[in-house]
C-alpha cells in the first residue's frame, strides 16, 4: 500500500511557529522529522523546499525536481529525503557538510533543477560506527553534538547505525535484578573512556568506579538518540548479551560455569559465562527484554563473542554450539532477531580463524538472520578468502582510522572503486551494504565524503573527476593549482599502499633515539619531500581561499603533516650527534626539535578541530560534583596518553596531535629526555629513562588543568609564516636522513 506525505516548508515568524502541509488539501501545526532536519541544516532556506514521503518500493530511493519555484525532495524515508537534500546541495549549490569544514554559502535564489533526478541505492544497509568510535571520539558527547551527528548520518545516507550509548544502564538493571549491589559493580563497570572494551569483555573496572548519575543521564541520552534515528528511518543496532559478567558473579551463583579470559594488555582477567550454562540464555533474554523496554528495538543486535581473544577451543563443533546458543538467546527475547557480527576477529586473529573455524562459528545461524561486517574491507577484504562469508549477508566497510590518531592518510583509490567492484563481483555472495567502521572520526573528511558517495551508485567512482567537484564544494572554488595539489595528496598521503594506517610523528612517541615506538608508528607510505609541492600550492592559494572553512582546515592539516614528518629527520640528527659525541649539534637540533613542537602547538591552536581543551572540558561537564569531574578528566587524559596504567603497553595508541597536548605533555617529556641525555652523556640509559618518565606521565594523567576551548590566531597567516620558516630547511635535512629502524 502506498503511504505518501507531502510537506511544504514555510519560514514564518518565530512566534507563529512552522506550518506544514501534510497533503495537498490539509495542514497541520506539527512539523515532520524531515522538515526539522532541513531547518537545522538550512534555517534561512527551509521555505524553499517541499518534502514528499512515498514509502513504496523495495529499495531506498530519492528524487529531486523544481516545481513552482520550490525544490521538491521526494523519497521513501527520512534518510532518503536528507540524502536528496545533500545531493542537491553538492551537485547544484556547490556546498559541503563535514566534521572539519562546512560550506553552506548558498545564493539568495536557489538553483533550479532542470530535469528530475532519480537515484536508487543498491545497498540495503549503510552501516555506521565501531565500538571504539564511542570512546576514541564520542566519550563526552552531549545531545547537541549527537543531534548534529545524526543529521550528518542522514545527509550521508546512513540507515544502520550502531547505538550503544547508555548500555551500562541496561547492565546495571539486569544484574541488580539478581541482587547485585554497588559493591559488586564498583570493580566491574569501567570509566566512560573505556566502555567500548568493557562492552566487548576485554576489561573490567578500569577508570571507574562509574557513578550512578552517569548511567541515568546516558540512559536519557540514548533514548533521544534512538528516537531521532528511528524518526528519520534508521534502524539502530543494539547490543546483545555475550556472556561478560562481574567477577562477583560466583558469589551470587556459586555453581555457574565461568571462564577467565585476559585481553593481554596489562588488565586483570575478565569473566565470561559459558554458553552451556542455563543462566546464559536466561540472562541474555532478560538483557534484551529490559533493553527493549527502555530503548525499543529494530531487531538488529550486535554481538562479538571473541573480540581480540582466542576461544578456548578451535573445535568447529564447539564454535558452532556457542554461536547457536548466543543466537537462540536473542531469539528467545526477540523472535525476529538478526545477529550483526563484527568480522574483526577474522582479520586480527587470522591464524586461529581458518575455514573450519569460521564455518563452525557462522554455520549454526540461518543465513538470513546474520549480517557480517567485513570490518576492514579496504585494507584486507576477508570476504575474498571466505567465499563471501559462506552464504551469510555481509557489509563492505572502510575502517581507515585506528585510535582516533591525527594523520593525513587513506586508501583513497580503493574506496573509490572497490565497493562497486565487490557489488558487481559474481563471487561476492550476499553483499547487502557498505559502511564506515573507523575507530575515530573528525579527521580526513575527504575519505568519508568519498566513501558515502558510493551509497547512491553501483559503479566505481572516477576519482579525478570526483575530486574536482569535492574541491569546489569544499572551498567554494576550484582551479588547476588546487586540483594539482590534491593530485599530489592522492599520490602521497592518500595512496595507502605500504602501511596499514596513518603514520605518526616521532613527537608523540615516548622519547627515544630510535625511529619508532610500538604505537607511534613513524613509517610513511611516501617520501616526505614529495608532499612539499602540495604544501606550496595550498599556501599559494591563501589569498583566494582564506575565508573558506574547509580550506583553513586542510591548510592547517597539511602544514601539520609536513611538520610532523619533518620531526623525524630532526630527531635522527639528534641521534647522530649523540652517537658521534657531537654536543654542539646535539644542542642545535634538540633546540630546533623543541621549537618545532612550539610552532606546531601554535598552528593547531588556530583551529578548534585540533584543541585538547574541548576534550577535557566536555569530560568535566558530565560530572555532577568535583569528584565526578576529576574522574572524567582523568579518563579523558588517560585514554589519549598512557591508555591504561603507567606500564600499559598501549601507551600512545590513541595519541592526538592537539594544541595543548603538544605544549603540556609532549614538549616537557622531550625536554626531560634531552636533559637526561646531557646529564648522562655517553652513558644514557633508555630503559631507566622510560621507567622514570612513566611516573611523570601518570602524574600528568592525574592533574587538574583547563586548556583553551576556542581557537586563537589566523590559520592562514600562521601556516604561511611556517611555510616561510621551514620550507627551505626540510629537503636538505630529509636527504641526509640516516636509515631508520622500524618495528612492524
């Protein structure tokens, strides 16, 4: 049956509100979710658009046409309408909406659509988010920031977002129903920066204890999130129970069959209830029932049984029985349940997950009741070595970012071509969608615009032509020099051919004479001097592009990347000086290294995208008293530096090139290194230094300090200043750079 709604967006005086035509003959005082989205995105132009919802058709679709001096946006749901709006903004008005730069400079008279545009999506599912994103980027988000993100999702065609905010409240309700108390929970619930790994069963308690106020406020926040997502036609993916229980579970259920597991990152063991235990199905059912009561359901459930942990047995029959019981637990609470599984384990632990084990795990669940996320398809498409997941529905995903790190990087050519190539491959089985599964967002906007532009097409994207439109939409103009600059970026930073994820600067590493640290991977996928011509071209464009938000971000990011790369040859000159007993050169280059850190801090301070201050301030804002504020600040500081305790091997995994972090953490740490080397010239002990600096790092995590939350200075003027200062220094030093040892 056809269901059709038509809305005319009218800009009326504020006191009168907004009127909406629900069809050609009647009016309503209420506005639709699609109308309110347009009002949020384009408040001054809302009256220029007519919205028509027609829910017929099996695929998502939209149409755009001009009728009676209005732009008609027609589609089968809110996401389709939002996608139609964004298509119009990009293709007809040369606009763009990204996390890092927005161009909505529309003419007073909107361009007309000469011929009706019709688009179908070949992808039933357009998935979004990774468990890790909820911490590396979203730990401290409030409703205002979530509302903005949901609008971004809709504009970019997302219809299947992971929705795990507020899950700690569900866990609290479930276990309290069995008599668990705060005494049981304090060592169980992690702090807010660590929920991703708590939810996945990797750790307990770290960064806690978690106040009840957090659970309640984020229950309320999640209700707003899923309500808005559903209003726009999205189907949120909620979690299911996978067996993770408090350590005190044995106290309440002494006969329970528990297994201890350890993530291997210096955290205590966690406890997993065996799927054979009758309590597994009982708790799993209760978990989904309480979750449905509080957050509703769209019958999509995320469950990952062994995230970066190997199962106790590689027997395919054991794995089959396990997945069967997990799924039966879902079905007991929701007969329509569909299991959404991250396929990361098949990539991260490929030595364990061979064909018999994968078939065993997947085979027990009906093909139409399971969706596999090929989590890093642009890096290594697992679907190609599993016969497209042996008949299961699956989604091609771009992972791209690890740890929320800041680095210009991406496999841009893969992202342009491979989704459509997989879709049209006769061996791709039940490929049902595409998605974004990055660990952190708010960086490299070009990759995310490109990936989501696959949504409404079934053929590969012509990258060179696409970039021309991208540049014009982003900067409000294009020319041959801007296009040449981006060609260089594609050939260098975005070629993504020799490393897994973006290279890090040696600046963010725990200080060393070596060219690497475990998580500060400094190997580039291009010669650093090859990036310089792009820098030259961008600086040259400052007079014509200085007012563009997107250009400002890209100029700062490119300047940051050039200087981040330059830190390595400077650091290696310091190493050479020490090895040659050349104190004069050591003084010269160590001073230059500190000066470089200062300059980068000042550069990054010109854009809010690169500030530490908002991360800390947003964390503290969730606290309802000073004790809670201090706990959240420690969580925020810890994640982006040590990650865990002072001895945690994940230190620097989530490093950030942010103003404030450069001046307050990286700089004093390197200053202590240089001072220690000079005091122990010829007898410097790296191991001893590392042991001592760990305590300083931990003390920094525990500090109380505010940082600027607003940008300062001109991004274009300071980038140009740094270009004049550093441009001629870089190539000579890069050319004499000694061989660097890398650890991979």
